[in-house]
C-alpha cells in the first residue's frame, strides 16, 4: 500500500463547530476522558436521475433521484479526503431545462416529459390558488364554526340529538 500524506484541509470537521466545543467541555467534566467520533471508511454511491413529480421546478419536467444506485468500493477516510473533488457551488449544481431534458430523454419519451410537465404546471396552479385563498379559508372556517355554535344555542342541542340519532338503551329516541 502507498502511504498518503494527510489532507491539506478536511471537510469533515472544523474546530470552530459548536458541537466540537461541547464535546471538549464534556471531556473536561468527565475527568479528562475524551469523547468523540471517528470514521474509518467512506462509501460513495451514485444515484441515477429519473423523471420527478415535484412542482418546485422552474420550467419543464423535474428530475429526482431514482432508487437504483452504483456503490463503489469503501475508501479510507484519508484517501477520500486526499482524492475527492472540490465541493461544487450551488450555481454549478443547478440543472437548467436543456440539461434536465437531455438527462431524461435517455430513458423517457417526449410524451412522458410532456405529461410530467403538464402535471407539474397543474400542481403549481393549484398551489398558487391555495396560497391566494388562504386568508379566505380562515374566514370561511370561522363562519362555519360560528354557525354551528349559533344553531346549538338556538335549537338547544346538537344536530344529532335533533335528528333522533342519539342512542339511549339501544333504542332510537
């Protein structure tokens, strides 16, 4: 085996994290016994992208992670730290419409993409209507509740009692 130099900067821990300070304080309280966690192996998986159904896609068909994956051989943590790529920025992780379509057309037809886009647009519209009508629903719920309370006071009893549905000694009233 080839001995690898330690990584220049670890992404797995940072000495400024509050949880690390709590651990060091707990160790001091426990009589110098150190508490901590260590990792030995890293297992990397690549998941495929499939046609999704979530409405948070700006335009076109959404993608989501599939159930199938490729699992690579476990790596030593230090080897992983030394060889892994730089963390991508959010801008680099966003897939535009054309890239999503290219990925999805490998396993889906244009018709599948079109129907998924239609479903997403319908779902977006329903959510927009719900957001716009939310204040109205609160008023509607309050008015229904007030109506039920008024009918109980006026009719002196619950609607079930008035319709003779309440059971007493296994007989209808």
